C-alpha cells in the first residue's frame, strides 16, 4: 500500500510542476505579492550577491525553486501553511518580460525600460 501511495504522489507532483521565470541574476523578473487566505508574501527581486533574505517557510520554497537572490516579506497571517501557499501562488503568477510585452502589444525593450 505504501509504495502505491508514493507512486501516486509522484505522479500528482509531476502533473503540477510549474516553471519559475528567472533573470540573469537567478532572481525573479519583477516584484509580486502572493496571497492565500489572510497571508501575503511580498517577493522582491534582488541584485547578484544578495542571497535569499526570507523567513522560515518562504526560504524553503524559494530554495527549492532554485532562486539564488531574492528579498521577501511575510505580511498578514503567520500561519505556515498559508504562507507557503501564498509564496507558491506568487511564484506561479510571475511573468517573463517577453510575456508582458506580448500581452501589452509592445516590444521587450519598451517593457524593460
């Protein structure tokens, strides 16, 4: 029974994988506020060499996402489950400069500057 549950868990995880856009500094492309329930997590991009400035549950999530430079602030509820889900929600909503430019009907240079 246990091996079957592990297999099903792996399959469910593979179906829910998402790609996190990152810039050349291994940071996020833009600032974003992730929200879940009453918990909010502010994700801010950071220059090279900053490292991960984040509290407990948020730090674990951004490390597993492969982000090397980021600043975060947990707002509202400190419930660990909601903070983790708010962080994941924020990371999944990030967009690359190319996606933003396409949505706005502009060139990438216009969006980045």
